[in-house]
C-alpha cells in the first residue's frame, strides 16, 4: 500500500470581489519560468467541446446529488476547473477514468481550452452598463505543497501556462496546522472574509503534501430589475403539500420563455447581457419527473426552444447554502481509481504514483433578490498519497419547487446550478 499523503484541492466562489492571487510575502514559491498564455491559440471547436463536456458533467452530478433532501446549489465549473489541474498529473487508468467521468478531452487539448475559456469568461463580462453595476466574474488559482516534495517540470509548466498558478511551499510535515491557518487566511482574503476557516482543524496532518486552491466569484445585477415596492408575500407550495409564505418579486417583462410537456421555462438576463439565470418550473405534480429526466441534451433543448415573449413573471427571493461530500458521487460516476490508494496514479505531478483522493467536499451559496444575484461555492478535494408564444401574454409565477441554472451566454458554460425546494430555508 502506498504511503498516505494528503492532497487537498479547494475551490472558492465568494459573494464578494476577489483580490489578486498573490501569496503573502513570507511564503517561498516554486514555479515554472513559463508565464501564463494570455492569448492562447485554441480553436473555438476545442472550447465548445470543453464546455459541452463540462455541462454534461454538471448534469451527471446533478442526477447523483438529486436524492438529497432540500435545496441544492453547486458550481460545476469550479469543480471541473480544480479537477482539471489534478487531471494534469493523472496518468494511465486514473487519467482515463477521470476523462470519462468529467467528459474531458485529451490532456493536450484540455488545458489550453480551459485557459482560453477562463480568459474569455473573465474578459467578456467587463461590460460597462448604464446605471447598473457590471457583472463581476473573477477566478484565481493557487497551490501549496510540502517544501521537501519534488514536482515534475512538465506539471509546473502546465499549471503555469494554462492556470497562472505557481506552488507555494509550506512545512506540512512539522507545521501542518500553521499551514492550514495560512491557507484559510488566503481564502478569507480572497473572499473579503466571507468564507472563514474553510479547512477545519484536523483536515491536514504530517502526511499532507499539497493543497490546491481555486477561487471563483460571481455577482450580477438583473438587466430588468424588480421594483422592491412590487414585492409581496405570496404562497409557495412545497413538495409535501404544505405551503409557506415567501417574499415574491413581480414584474412584467419581455424575456426568453418556453413551455413544454410538464414545465415552463424563462431566462432572466443579467446586466450587460453576457450571462443569465434560467428557471425551469415543472407543473404541479411534475417536479420529480422533470428533475429525474433532466440531462445536458434536454437542458440544451429547453434553452434553444425559448423565444422572447411578453410575460408576467413572479419569483421568490431566496438565499441558502449547500454543503456536501462528492467522493462517493465521483466514484459512482466512473472514477474510483483516483480514490484508491493502491490504484491511483498521479505520477505526472511527482514522478511517482503515490497520491490519491481521499475526499471531495463542496460548499456553495446562492442569493437572489430584486437587484440581482450573488453566488458562492467552496469545494475541497482531499487526496492522500498512496413552442411560438410571442403574441400571448404569458403568466409564470414561480410558486413551487424549481431548478435554476446560471450560465455564460456566449459559451453556454454553466457556472452554478441547483434547485429551490423551499425558499424559506
């Protein structure tokens, strides 16, 4: 059996603006002499393949998480991005299983495509809008590693060229808790103290060898904001037959809308028209049927069937957190070897197959009000070595459980996805 070392990968999406990805001055850093490619030569088809794969994984994961009770929110883009950096070090059957589960293309195409997608998402949302705050989407990457550990130059080059990340050196062997506090401090700084103490005491130990951190932040005003004076208490019908009273926002607007067999769907664009939230509202008694059938193809069909339509729209205000482990889900989805101390092969990182994933933890936040949306997520991956409707006035009142998707409009990349079973929770 391999020596047990820990590799912890953390993804943060904060509800406040992220600062630059700069480690504190007293941290020694090793990195490739390569600099991030800010204008990668990547075919648009390669980016589309990546986005399609990311979204397929997002819906695969939704199906796996669906049996959990209550509200649900997570950032599949954040999860895929962190796992992509781990994938850079995966080899042999571990690499093949990760590629199949995550719908990743081959290594030589994946990383440049992720770099191009990351840069595109970040740049295109810097759109100035009159009387509204521009959409904010910021992404940062950092890695901490045991100071005595050796890393392959190819791995250092890959994460530098495509993810802009170096490796901050820490004494995990003798001062693992100090390293934990240091990393938590970076996380707190990146989220303006919104996410504190993400790595709990006891998560790291003397066998820890690497901690990878990714941060993603999304905040946006609605293109068509709701008037707070129109917000009123309105019944929301729960799946168990009971009803709760929820502050509900109302507005008439022209937005993309579709109606299908057993559902209504609407798209609420954000300021700048570069991103949107899609709402899928199953008919009464149809939520389980629609949710269980949802996959990437069905979601694409719903999005493509929407037409701009005058609509009387109402939806509840809501804010909630989601927290869950992903290890069993990822194993079941097809990458068990990455979690097996005897089978995992991440030798592309260190030259030896001595790292394996022991756990994947995800935390997320979604907040929606009259002004817009704030979304936050945190994922920890713990590894151990070893229809035509234009002329109709449609009413869509979101007064029962629904599914939401926040996505970039130019690429269709899903940034956040989830469901609201009870907006009062």
